[in-house]
């Protein structure tokens, strides 16, 4: 199984929606028209720094969410490997019992 294949569930999508900014969230940031009206370079610099800080926080949140998804996927892969081994062991036991049952049936006839 490819350990880099990640299946994202609806729950994961909902978590990511909470992380991304909405139109309402972005209203507090300057638009192109606002930028044209800035009186000084200092105001532009302050606004750019605020936007950078905001996106740094958002990026860190996204990284954290993906880390959690990757950890969960790894845990699920470990569990599946254990289940695969148990299924293989049970298959071997069933095969052994089938052979023994055939032998018993042969003796009864």
C-alpha cells in the first residue's frame, strides 16, 4: 500500500474549511481601491506585515491539520497491517482444519 496516498474525508474537509479565511474574514484587509488611497508607505508596510502575519498563522494551522491527518493515516495503516496478519493466520488455520476434516471424513467412510 502506498503510504503517501491520503484519503481525505468529509470531516477533514470541514476542518479545513474552518481553517481557511472566508470573505467575511478578508473584509478587514485592504482592497486594491484601499491601497490606492493609502497616504503613506508606512501604512502600506504595516498592512502588508499584518497580512503576512495572518497568512503565517493560517499556513501553520494547515500544516498542523495535515500533520494530524498523516498521523491518523499512519495509525490506520499499522492497524490494517495487523488485521492483514491476523487474516492470513486465520486462513492458514482454516486450511489446516479443512485438511484434518477431510482426513476424518475419509476415515469415517
